[in-house]
C-alpha cells in the first residue's frame, strides 16, 4: 500500500479526493489536512509515500513552499502539486521546488489516479503549459514572461519606478511593456487590466 497525505483547503474538493483515493486498492489515505504548514509535521511523524498538495491552502499557506521544505528533508517522498487556478508562475515554481508532478483539477486532461500511478513509478508528470485564459482582446498565452512579471508588480500596487527597481530594468522599459500590454488586450488603463488578470487568477499577488 502507498501511504498518501492529502493537503486541500476546500472541504468539498477534499471529500471528493478522499473518496477518489479510497476507490483504489493501491493507496491508503493516512491524513487529510487543510493547511500546508502542518504537512511537514505529518511527514516527520508518519510514513508518507505520496503527498497531494494544493497550492493555495488555509491561512494563505503556500503548498509549493511547504513542498520545498519537505523535499529538502526527504527526497523519497513524492509530491504532486494540485490547483484549479491558471496562475502563470505555478508550473515554474513547482519544478523549482522539486515537486515530482503537477495536476490541474479543472483543466487537466489526465486523471488524478493516472498521475499518481505514473509519479510513484518515477515519472515526472507536468502539463506542457499553463491553461490559456482570455485577457481582454487576447489570450494569456500571447503575453510574454516579462509582461506577466510587470503585471504581477502592478497587482502588488507598485509604481513604475518601483517596478523598474524590482525587475532591474529602466522605467522606460516598464512603460514600453505596459504600452504593449494595453495594445494587446485593448484595455484603456492598467487598472482594468490588473482587475481582469487577478479576477481570472492568472496572477495571484499573494503567491
């Protein structure tokens, strides 16, 4: 039996995944948590083989940050990051944290049990790209990494000069990218643009 730890803040989703795990004879759910900060304690106390880790957990705890801490302590524990949000940075951050696989709850084309099976066999299962969401007149896949980075800084409330310092670029470069963003999306102001990407969870300032 493969011992599974589930970390998911939504009770509805947690109940669904718990039933899903119970339907397989290969997996045993040993704990189910809402807060990622408690996952490391469970891993030190119990024999955990696989963690299904939500990105955004209770009390604004990051599942990716928790996963990185667990991986530093025990590389043998396999971790699958789960999310329903199309935040553009999650795939990159999960890989950087050493997470073994990544599963989109709503956008994924692969069943969770399949991802679990493949992960436990040593495969790293990641989507090829972040889900595409509409942003004004364009799609999120048409926005560059630099443009998205600037949008994140705007969502954090930074001014142009502060963005330039944060991203190590000139103020003119910031203005150039913002002008391109407004042209691509058709929005008249950065406020409209930021409200759109944050409401669609393409950018989550806290994460």
